[in-house]
């Protein structure tokens, strides 16, 4: 009898252990990670893995497990790795990083991919772009325009491969402009185009005509008036009150230089641009200030950089912070939803406050509620 009871007890214990393990496995959130672990972009992939490790340590909950796979920055390798994750039963993946690696992922129908790209055009239905896209930036610019009652903005767009993304951002944000112009980034052509946009030749001729008129007049104060006019470069009002430039780095600086040449000063007109990721070289360009732009929360970025450096002894880039936030976002959504439905919750509206800012999730899209900054007198100031 005792032997029979012992056997029953062992069988019961085995059943409970198997049930517990099975339940434990089911309660785990298995997330795939597609990043370059080989090739020239491997350091970027390693950075993202370190950021995810930081996020998991901060969450301090072992319910999330990550399974990294190599993309080698190659679409075919990306597809092969994605299929391996699919075979493991994984339904949600962070990555890939690069837009080009998304091309074949429609073949992996059981996975939702949270790509780090900021491009949103022609994405497969199972891909969600999580980068700082043009819609998010234009929504923030629109808010600034409305707060300052800026009504006549000229929008300058370079003839580059992201102009269609900007058009989509304009459409989605429903922002209105006085005029839109496309320009060539080649400096000589650019200056000529900016001259035309700003009516530079007409305004310059207006000044010469006014000087000549006063010179031929009987005005007793004409010498003083001519002296004042000679300090000017042009004469005549511009029909716009702000310029929005969808450009970056040296090309952005060339546009602003051309505006200065045509006597469009940031002291008289708002100069607004896209997210510059706190490019410190812009702080040195005092002649072209003030400049305004949307971006992520700088204090949070600085805090993250310090923490990352203290742990790994090198500086991360902004994709590392985005990766960190995506882990927090997934964990947050898992607390509100069934684990098996975690990849489906991106269709309904949710908001999540991360380090970057506020994530707005709806209809398989992620937009960001950004901050807005001004560069003036060599310093950066947060507007909102």
C-alpha cells in the first residue's frame, strides 16, 4: 500500500512539474532580434544588443527572452534568419535596422517586425517602422507653427531619394504651406534656385532704384537716407514668414548660407528644419542662428549615453536608445494584453512614454510625440 501511495505521489509530482514548466514556458515572451552581427555593420548590431540587455536589467522581469539572429546587412540573410525565428514560434521581432533588409519579409507571415528604420513607404503589412519618421517631425513642426501663429511657410525639399517620404508626412500631418519648392543640392544650382524663390534680383534692384530715386530728389536728408540704404542688401518685403528645410548636415548649412546671401535672415524669419540629432556643429554657426527643429528628449538621451558609457565604455548612437525603448514598449503592452496577442496590439491605439518621447501606436504604425528645440547664440534651448 505504501509503495502504491509512493508511486502515486511521484506521478503527481511529475505531472505538477511538467505543468509548471509548460505554464512557465507559455508565460515567457519570446522576442526575436534581427541585427547585423557580421560584416561592416556588426558594431551597430552589438550596440543594440547591449542596449537591450540594459533594458532587460532595468525592467528586472525574466518574462521576456530575446533571440538574436544575424542579418549581415543583407536581405537574403535577413530572410533566412527570420524564417529560423518563425520556426521557433516567435511572432514579434525587433529589427531589421535597414530599409533594404525588409524587402523579402512578407514571406514570413507569422511575424510582426518592429523595424528601426524611419521610412514608412511601401512597407509590407507585417512590418512596423519605429524610427523618427517625417510624419512625427511635421506634426511637431505644425504644433510650433500654430503656437506662434506662423501662417506663411515656405517648404524647401531637396531632390533626393527621401522626398516621397516627406510628401507622405505632409499628407499625414495635414500641415499647410504657403509654397513648396524642390531644390538641387549642388551649390551653384542651389544658390540660383534660392535667389528665384526669394525674389532676390527684384529686391536687389528695388534697393538700387530707391537709392537712385533719392539721389535725384530734393530731399534735404538724402545723404543720411542713402547712407542707411547702403547698409542694406535688398529692399522689399518677403511674402513668407518662415522657411522649413527638410535637409541635414552640410547640405542644410548650404541652404541656410544661400538664404543669408539672398538677405533672408534668421533674425527676421523663422528657420525651421528636420531632426538634427543635436548636431553640435550647428551651435558654432552663429551667423545662421536662430534655427528650430524637432527631436527626441535630449535630457533622456544624455542620461542614457552616460549610463551606457559607464557600463560599456563607449558612446551609443540614437538607434541604441530606440532599441532600449522598444523593449520597454513590448513589456508595457504585455502587461495590458494576453502574451499570445502581443504582436496584434499594434493595430489598436496605445501610447507609451519612453526615453525618446511618447510612442503613439495605431493601425500598425508608430509615430512619436517629439520635443522642439531652438539653437540661438551658440546654445540649445528646449521650446516644448
